[in-house]
């Protein structure tokens, strides 16, 4: 079978290939790489439509290490951004982002805020865009003088944030002060206020005094600020916010008191979504099966376990994608090869060596390389994609592209060093190989 041209901009193609070369999940172009996710598309689109209409959703994504949870989350967020959503991805960790400290989670949300036009740090653009919308509405209503526009915008801001002000009055107060600072051309003051609004600590006292607020954002205020953010997004014609809490299984390794608080914070978020407090929010959790079924995870908090309970005893072919919890099955040998072929075609598109790639890296070679990488990882196909794609791009396709004399069948021998493997990949490799004996007790003597 020959390589097929892939319709993709040169910049997007380069970003995808560069990420795979580094062994990371690309930030864009995931629709091209999405193998086996077609069964979720219709449901995800329906749920996004519901959220866009003012609803709220949460979805738990379950899968073993290497099953593609992070890929799925980024595929979903990329799909959502094309539909007008703002997205944020937060990696849960005990030191950097403890889930029980919602003020820290909120800060990470703001730091990772992404739109279709601003892939990182989009918070300022969102706030400034909202204020521009308010100003435009006031002018279109007939206000013409500077003072009339000023007064009208202030009044409209109060009206739009009326519901938020009841629970998070500081959010509205700082937005007012930020707008005044921007209007006055006081950039330093405006920056400080925006930082406080983003949940950043250690903002100067003078800036906070000008807005009539004290201290830093706390756990309880964070939910109000999230509500305020959703209000701003809705008024700015964004469809809503997709919030991904990735790797929540790390809670299992935390101290018991921290774990209990974190699980309770998760339950609180879901309760608030059910209560209708966060219209426009789509919350996505990713975790391993052990987190959802084990004794150190969701099962420790009965109300949370009940919300996420899903039948996985039935044949996997009949898994319900509309359920609150869905499972990913990871890659098979065939789907791994299909993914490799797609990556090869992306690489070949626009390459001067496309003809050589078509001959030297044909489907048969891609399948051979996939089998070899899987064998190096103990035969575990599910953990092979990252290493496989990295080897395919960096060791094979790059060389075919640059060196006319290079023939991977003749000149390349696969090597997989321990230093380039993740913890789960190392585990898969060790489980698939006999371990060296470390004492006489480890030796199986057969007579």
C-alpha cells in the first residue's frame, strides 16, 4: 500500500511530528491520529452541545497506563476548541496541584487556559475580550460620550455579574478595578489585579486596596471564581469551559488525610455541577481502573463511588459512551500499525523524500517495527505507542528523509534503552522478561 497525502498545514504537521519525535502527545492535530475513538464521537459531540446550551457535564475516563487517557483528553479538548470552547488541562499532584486545595486547582486552570486563537495563557485575552464586548454593547445602545460609555459599562458589568457577586463579590470588585486601571493606562496596576483575579499569591497590597479586597484567594472562594470565569466566557460568546483533571490516580499515593480531603473536593465539584451552579462546564477526570475500583481511590467515599458507578461486566463491545465513566481499551497490534501508518503519511506529506519513504517505510515495515517495539516492552501493546512512534519518527523517518543511502531494513537495528522509558514502560519490559536472580532463593531448581 502506498503513502497517502494528509491535508494538514505545514505548521500543524511540524508540531505533530516534533512532539512525536520527543515522545510526547501533540497539542494539536489529534483528530488525524485518533485511532479507535470513533465510537465516542457522537456522544461527545452531543454532550458538548448540551454544555454549549447552558448545561454541565462530567465524564470519568478509565484506562490502564498507556491506554491513551491523556491522548483522549487532548483529543476531546481539541475537538471542543473547534466548537468554540475554552479548555484547561490540570495535572493532579501532591506537591504542585493538590486536589483538596481548590484555590491551587483554580490557579492552574487559569495558567493553562487555551482558546482556538490563543493556545496558552489565554486568561488576559478572555477578560479583555469580555470588557470589549460590554463596551461595544453600551455604545450600540446609544451611549456616545466617554462618561456615558463609562457609566453604562459599569452598570452592565454589575448586571452580568449579579449572580456571581452574591457568592464571590471579590471577583466582580477586582474586575471593576481592572477595567478602570486599563482605561487609565496604568498597566502595572492592571497586571497586579489580573494576577490576583487569576488566583496568584503575593500580589501587592496597594493593588488589592484599590479593589477593596484583602488576602489571597482561598479554597471556598475558588468555586465562586470558577463561576465568575464561566459567566465571563458565556458573555464573550464562548461555548463554555472544558476542564481536564488528569492523572487523578495519584491521589492513591497520598497521605490518607490528604486523600480523603481530595476525594471530598471531587465530590463537591460533581455536586455543584449537578446543582446547576456551573453552566457551561464540562469536567473530565482521567484515572486508572485501580483508582475507580480499589480501596485507596473512589471507593473510599461512597457518594463519589455511587456517582461514578458504571457497568463494565457486560461485553466491552456494548460499553455505553453516555455513562458517567467510560473505559479505554488501549491499542491492539492492528490499531498500533494503523497509527504508525497515519504518522508515516503525515511525515511524508510535504517531504522531498516522499517517494523514498513510500518504498522504504511501507506498511509491512511499519508493522515489523511495531512488533519489534512491542516485543521490547514485554509484548504489552498497550504501552508501546509512545516508544513506537518516537522510534518511527526519530530513528527511521528522519533518517530516510535526510540520507538517500539509508535503508532501515539494512541499516537500522532497534535499540530501546532503560533511560528512555517511563515507569510503566519499564514495568512492562521487566514483566515480559525473566528477572536476574539476586539470591540463591530466587533460583528455580528443577530435578
